[in-house]
C-alpha cells in the first residue's frame, strides 16, 4: 500500500508545535501533496485498480465549512483528489498508545483566542472552530437527563467532552484513596530471598584475603610525603593566631542584642513606669486635687512630695512643654551606662524552715534550771571549784589564797586552808578511797588530805604522802631538774616546787598521776611546761614531744593512754605509750581558753576567748563538727557530765549555758546538740563573770564559781 511507503513525520511534542507557525505547516502540506501526486502517477500504470486507504484520524478537521462531522471512515483517495478530501496519515516514533493532540497551538494560552472564532489549528493547518456554548440551565437539564454525565469531562484545550471509561474511574478512585493504580499490584507481597541457598553459611566468595590488604598503601605514603614537603616549604600554613573578637558593643542597642553578648552578665536597665490616668491631659475628676490639697502638699518635705500633680487642659495643643525633659533624659542616659547593676537572687524562704528540727526541752529533762543553794565565805573571786567523786563534798579555791571544803546539801564549810598565794586551780582525786586534794598556787602544787577518809584509808594515805628526804628527778631529765618533792609541814601534805607558776592541774583516772602546766613564753617548743608527776614513786617526767605554741590546758583521756594538750591555736592529741602525735584539732578561733573531754573519749569541746564553743568528733574530722557562739564575752571553762548527756560553758558575761549533747553508738549518726538553759545570777567584778563550772558526779546539778566570791548550785 501507498501508506506503507509514504510516511509523514509529525511533531512529537507541543514544543515543536509551538515553534512551527502556520506558514511552515502550509509548506509542509504542499510537499506532502506533491509526494502523493508523484506516487499516484508512478503506481497508476502498474495497478490501476489499486485503492489508497487512509487511516482513520479523529484529530483531523475538514476545511473551513465548520462542519463537526469532518471525519471520514474507510474513504478512498485517488491521485487527483482535492486537499479537503485527503486524510492525513499520522505516524510517530513513540509508543502506540500516544495520540497526537488535536489542537496544535502548543502551550499558547487560550486567552489569546477569546476574541476569535477559533481556538487553534489542526494538523492540516485548518482552523478549529469554537462550538456553540450552552447556557447553564440547558447544560444542567442535559446532565440531569444523561445518566453518564458524571463521567464526562470538558477538554477546554480541544473544545470537546471526553467520557471516562470504567477503568479510568477505578484508576482515579484508587489514586484518591492513596492506593496503587493497578488493582493487581500487591504492596505486601512476600520478600524473595535472592541470596538464600543451601550452603548459605559459607561466604559468597571463599577466596583468601589478598596480600595488598596487609601492606601499607604506597599511594598514601606518597600523599603524606607531599604534604610534609608542602609544610616544610611553606606552601601550606596554619593560622595559629586566634581571631580577636571585638569587645565593643552598642550601648544604645536593644536589650535582645545585648543579651547575646558573650562574656558579660548583661542586666537590662529598668523600664520607665508607664503613665497612668492622672498624667492624662484630660484626667477624671477624682485625680484632680483641690486648691487646699495643693497647699497641703507644699507643707510636705520635698523628698516625700509627689513629683506630679494632675491638671486638666482643653486640648492636647494647650499642654505646655515639660520643663525638665532634657535633665530627665540626661539622667536616664547616665543611669544606662554609669549605674552599676548587680543581679540579686531573691528567694522567699520562711525563716522558720531554716531552723533545725530539735526535740522539745521537756523530753530532755533532767537538766539544771534554777539556783538551789549559794556557798558564801570567800573574800575574793572564786577561781576554781571541784566535786568529790561521791558527790557529797566540793572544794573551791579563791584569789584570796584560801581553799574551802563544803558540804553539798547543807552548804556548811567543813575546812579551810590558807595557802597564802592566789589559788589557780583545785582538783579532787577521782578515786573514792583516796580523798586527796591537789591545789595549784603560785609555783607550788600541794597534795593535801582532807580528813574525810576512814581509819584504814587514813593509814594508806599517810604511807602514800610519806617523803623521808626531798627528792629530785634524775639528772638525765634535765628539763625537769627544777621540780622538787617535799613535805608541807604547815598543811600536812606534799609540796611540789616548780620553777614557774602553775596554771592548770589534771588527775589521771587511776589517781596516781598528776599533770601540771606552766604556760610561759620562755618554754615554747620542748614541752618543758607540761609535766606528769607519779604520786606513788614521787617522780616527775616531761612529755617527750615537741609543741608549737603556748600551752593553755591539758587533759587525760577517760579510757585510754591518750593525753590532750591545747595551745592558743590548736589541740594536739598524743599517745603516751607509742609516744607519737595522733591528731591535731584545729578549731579556727582567736584563742583557746579551755577544753573538755566526753566520757566516751571520742568527742571534745573547746572554749575560746571570742565566745565560740567548738564540738569536735575525732572519728569524723580534725575540724569542728559544730561551732556555737552562745556567749558575748570570753569563755572561761567548759565541762562534760560524767553520766548524763550534758555539757556546759561559763563566760565573763555572767552566764552559764547548759547544752544537751547526745553521742550515739552508731557511727553513722552524728551527735545531737541542743541548747537547753541559760543560767544567770552571778554579778560582774572587775570585768570578770563566771570563772569555773563543774557538774555533780551523780546528779544533773551544776556548780558555778563567780568573780563575786559566790559559789552557786543549780538543780533541776
């Protein structure tokens, strides 16, 4: 057939349609007509009866007669036919499903043809006439009568209606539901194991590892050498200098930009208070003061006087200028860049929540609260007071040089010794069978019998206090060579002559050893001032330790062979058997005045000259566990009770404090310290108050010795 030999190439896309104008299309059609004429003349002789069949094409429109039914089915063409009677044969290189568009205007907008009678051109270059438009009522009635109107879509480009098939509607519905376009597609089909085989435990390739994987790459080494050469020759340089950031910033910038600065804790300036109703040019009547109120404001001091008085004006134009506008702005500018602003965190905390939760004082009874008895007889300040181990007798030493023994329950003075020098301290022997009294006065230490012993105890005491000839320490102990043991014929006891004034005495728990302390600046380092005397052997020995500072007081451990020595700055703990320093307690106070040892031996209280009381837990730390400041003046003495969980302190402010101090056997639980009572009653003399305080050995009673020459007993 002729159609098999003759082909006409049509544009494949709309872009080519757009590029070809009407003149090009007409020229192409003329060439096609000439080719058809030549082909018809050539085959006319060989086959006169041969018919040329044209391919049906719905996109070809006939000539300008405007008839819509311009397609001809199974029409035959002869060589001498006219242009309108010919069918355009369309062939394409694309797939068979593609159909060329009927309108060839390409991407030209149809608005360009709104004033024309046609909407474009077909493949033959003929105009495509516009169809008559129906009004909305006719189109609605036609769609109501047509049951398939919902399937029809108007194609504005080709000016025709297209009816969708059932397959098209199903395809569109599946796309709208988000499903696959084709119903036979299964998105959840089982996965096919492409690499599953019987011997899948073996790798895909069982070849051995190549040797190049174990040898360093020579190309990498060459690259490294190139980089090294570049570094050495200076082709590659490092910028070691850090970038300097400018510290300048805009003072007048917004607060948000200032807050983004790094390195400064920016605090924005406070905002101006916004004007209220009274600052309006036409305020309400209640804001306008009367003349009497204005006159009354003039009598108020300028500091408390309001800075603004409300006024009313008829219009905004009549409001006068603010006379202090420039000065106020200037002050605001000064405040912005000169006023230092610090961030202050305010936390609303109830003061009651900061107080520690302590038990009630009623649950901690008994403890001394009121003065029960007064012991009067001394003519000078009572420096020291001590209680006998049974609790029936007490002894006191005064600055008038006398020592008195009192009966506790009646206040009767049993015996008086006139020492002749101010008494520094009196200490009763802790053993009940040895009622001996040690007295420190000046450079002498007296060990006297009190006359309270039985006949058997009297014989034992006489043998203990017997000295045939005055003895001195061995010559090897050169530091204690000035201590002499001798009889005191006046008082009937032993007299230890020291080379300096003795300020403190302390008995050992066994009653055979006595320590003396001589705090003098000439003995700063070798502890010559701390001596221990053995009563049974009449010997004196020094402590073989070095000490830094001036000693103030000393004490024996209640259970172990440990000795405490306090200087003005710290407390040192020594082991007498191992002869070494165990611990150094640092109270951190101005000057230590006295120390007290808990009956358990693991806790120490330290009194200071600045009114502070420090509690040390030796198992916890070398620093104070608690620091209390109960007194306003110097603390003179501190002491523990031997059986009750009580401890006390006395001061020159004429008060004595009683505390509850419970030490638990559980090491994980800290001691409980509760202030209980403030005992008052002593009077001040020469700036001194309460000079000493001691607990009763068996009862929760407290003895206090004051500078007013009175000894007081406080009971529960």
